[in-house]
C-alpha cells in the first residue's frame, strides 16, 4: 500500500477533471489505470464508465454486461487496473459507507488486495464580480485542489482525495501529488 500516489497531469486534465465537470451536479464513476513500472506509484489514465446511472447523490452500475465487457477489454489489453474514482458533487471528500461496501465486493473480481479510490469533489462557484479566466493547482497535505475559472462569472473548485481500501481493516488516505508544471 503506497502512501504517495502520483497522478499524471494529462490524466487530470483530459479525464478526471472534465469527467467530473461535464455533469458537475451528478455523480460519475470510472476506473483508474496505473503504470507498470516499479518506481513511484503512478495513475496514468482514468476511464469514465458511460453506462452508469448518474444521480446528484449516488451513481450505480447501469449495465452489468457493459461493465464486464470493459473489464475483459482491460484484462486482454493488459491494462493495470489499480482502482476507481467517483465524484461527490455536494458530498464530502471521503468515501461513504456504501462506497466502501461496493468497492470491497469488487476486489476479488479484479484480483486486487486493495483498491485506490479517488473522490473528486466538485463545487460550482458563481462570482458577483468579473474574474479573469484561468486555473490554479493547489497541493495540500494529502489532497490536490484546482480552481478553474471557465468564464468571468463562473468557476469550479475541485478537490481530489485518494483512499486505499483493503478487503478488510483500516482505510488509509493516500497522498496525492502531480507535477507542478502542468503542460497539458
Ligand atoms: Zn461516494
């Protein structure tokens, strides 16, 4: 179980953040793909599951056979599944009891001892005064944050937190980090 988890900035910019923002008022979920290297623990890609049923405070599998097809594809192509992610549009940046039970039921299916779950908390901000568009990355003790101002009047605050979930026993928060120079 690695404490430090490096998230490739391209994975943040082209998958995790846009997936959470596209339907920012609904929960979305997906898989995390890790690198096969032996060095630092790295998340290189995130796949959003499209057949999910997405609601403001929960997300669930909408089509079991579609998800099985994705699972088989990842095995066939030797992608290293390390866990998953889901968004919490209004909820706290930590997994709920239901999240943990759902993940634990799936560990065997993926032949994993532990699962890394990233929670993407999204909050839309409406500004009363005009702001310049742009984005900023924030590195907190264990979490990553992003402020993204997509228009002079609207922005999004995004917080990513990671948790190692073993089949039983204590859940530990991972320290998420990424490159300071996010040249997407
Ligand atoms: Zn949740």
